[in-house]
C-alpha cells in the first residue's frame, strides 16, 4: 500500500480516537456540569472564557514561533491551528504531554516533514510550556509550609517534593540547552532500546539531536526570541490561572493570589503526573482537597473545580472539533 495512504489513514484513526476519548470524558462529567452551570454568575463566567482564549492563543502562538525558529517552513496559520487542537487534546487526554506531541506529529507528518523536524520543536515547546508551572511549584509548596500548620511528615514530604521539582527543572534545562548532555542521554536511550527490542535507533536519535541542536543554536543567536517565548509562556499561565480565579468568583468566592496560585499549581501538577485522561478525578479531587486545606469551603472548591473543567477543557474541545476537517484537508493538499 502507498505510504502516503497509510499515513492518511493512520492520521484519521488517531484523530477519531482523540475525539471519541474527549467525548467520553465529557459524558462522564455531564451530571456535575449541568449542576454547576446553573449556579454561576454569567458575567464573571464570560470573563473566565476570555482568559481561556488568551491561554490557548499563547499556546498556539508559542508552537508556531518555535517551529519557525527551528526553520520548519510551514504556513503560520496552519501551525497555529495545529497548536490549538494539539494543546486541547494534550490537556483533555493527558498522558504526560505525549498526546499533544503525537497529534502534532501525525498532522505535520502528512505534510512530508521528517520525524526529527516535528519532534524537536514539539518537545522544545513542551519544555517552555511547562517551565512556568515548574517554577511556580516550589513557591506554592513553600507558601503552604509557612502559612499553614502541617504535620512533621507532611512538611518533610513537601520539602522533598520541592527539592525534586527544582532538580528536575535544572536537569531538563541542561538536556535542552547542552548538546553534550543531550547526546549522552540519547546514547544511553539508544542502548536501552536496543537491549529491549534488539533494534538500533541510533540514526533516528542522531537526527533528532541534530534538529534540536540546530534550533537551540538559532535561539542562542537570537536571544530576543527566547524572551518572547518566555513572555508568551507567562501569558499562557496567567490566562489559565485567571480562568480559575473567575470560576471561583462566578460562584461568589474571591481568592487571594497566594491561595489561588498554590491550589492551582499543585492540583494541575498532580493531574498531569497521574496519567489519567485529563487528570479526571485526580486533578478535581486534589484541587478540592488543597483549596479546602487553604480555607475554602468544600462545596465551593468542588463546584469551582467542575466549572474550571468545563470552561478550560470541555468548551475548547468542542470548539476544536471544527478545526479538524480543515487541518486534514490542508495536510492532504500538501502531501
């Protein structure tokens, strides 16, 4: 069978699976959604949608800029649309960020791009997207330590978690910006893969390393781009956090900045690392538990968590459904 036809069919299957999985997640939360929408202040709810739009616009813009910086010559508007649908999929069907990268891969692969030319900028953008959240986490954990009475065990656990997260941030930065460290990591990865499946992937890993090195070198020679990406990442997280604040406000509870950011960063992280689609149950449960610990009534925290899921995850998912036909048509016209 023609390889282009195989790629097209595989893309259609993967997109269909994403759509079906997203629809199932919405169905599972449908009862709670109907309950909470009727209790919200619609004016403040409208503002939460505005900041959701800001967040997703920043995410899409970041991806498009990174691909251009990595010298991937694709239509900017097309990259923005790919950025939108892939980030919606990544948040709604979370598997450690792999969902969004996978969708970017299948959509851009149809346009004839080499694997490394898709994965290198995708993973670089994923790093920048998570950078601000990882910076917020230690601050949030320290806030809990100094503002709330915790048991010795909880205090030790939070302190250890803070140290681990800071270490992970440092290691991720070294791997992204140090070609020597990245090359060593990829060599070890190649040995592990060869040991497991008895197949060498050294050439593919070298191509990926070269693509990442090329992109990082361009950014180093254009430091203004780095600051632009950081500014866009800040805009993304400001939009997301403001969305959550307006969800609480729509229910009559106006959070302080420390309480808001602490509950947000910890619950989002727990949902992300849970590998449960969208952090379903894990993110909501941890958000309720953390905000309750911070003094928010349980009922308000529960309703706000559900409202945030509707505004930030479900509505963008429904909007993204209108993008797929055009993206697949554009991909077919360029294969």
